[in-house]
């Protein structure tokens, strides 16, 4: 009975060995190639050629997160249309009807979100 789990155990073991090997190589290269004499200039964060100003812990508006989540939802739902486009002729009218219901649901959701003012962006759109 346990011999059926042997391939699974070998795959998990091989995956862990590869992950630990990569971690070991990364740590070893970091110690070998990393900075040996840290200074405040070397340890300062540097991003895109500009010096950081202020704290990185800035509070963002809830609107930012609403728009980000809506973008992800509509983007992922739009990705579901690609399989229908690939097999559209094979599925016939039933596939076209299912796609129409799906797109109709997306349009209704978009109209609702738009009517609620969630997509309005800027200081004049604060609720």
C-alpha cells in the first residue's frame, strides 16, 4: 500500500533538495560577493536613481485598493474569454450563448461599479 506513495515522496524530496540547494548557493554567493565593509551610504535604500523621501509606510486611500481589486477581477474574467475564442466554432450557438451571458454579467457589474462612483479617481471624488 505505501509503495504507491513512493513517487510522491521522491518528488517532494527532490523539490525540497532543489529548493535548499538554491538557497545554499544564494547564501554562499551573497556572502562571497556581498559588501564587506558596510557604511551608511552603501546601506541606504536606492531606487530608480532617486533618493527616498519620507517613510515607506504611507497610508493609501481605500479607493486605491478598490480600483486595484476591480482591475484584477475584470482582468482575470477577461482572460476567461480566450478559451471561448479558441473553441468558438466548435461550441456553436451554445458556446456563443454562454459567452454572451458571461460578458453580459461583466457589463452589468461594470455599470453597477461605475454608477456607484467606485471608478472615479481624484480628490474631487472623495465620498
